């Protein structure tokens, strides 16, 4: 079961653009590894499950894990919104 905060944030990232409030990703020029790191880090911070000071320098969630899949969806939403605004 996911924390309500995380579920709500994921919904905002999916539906915000429709209402004029897109979640935009500005990391298009970064490597996929860094994009995944930052997306996963944001999701972890929203969920409040890992203290910020304990976050690894480069977080690489396992492919196929819920965190990886959520990070990829967040990136798809954020990069798509950024492309629409250009």
C-alpha cells in the first residue's frame, strides 16, 4: 500500500497539465541515470520515507521496481509537459 501523499502527488503529476498546472521536468539535458535519480529522490521525499541526509549521492532504483516505474512515469509526465511548453 502506498502512502496517501505519494498517491496524491502522482495524481497531480498525471492530471495537473489538464487543469493548467503541469509538473514540468527541466532535466532533459541530463543522462537518463540522473533523471531517474532525481525523479526517484523527489518521490521518496514526497512520501517522507527516507531522511534527506541519508539519501545516496546517486539513487538507482532497480528496473521493474515500483520506485523505478513511478520515477519513469513522473519523468514521462514532466518531460512531456516541458516539451508542450516550448
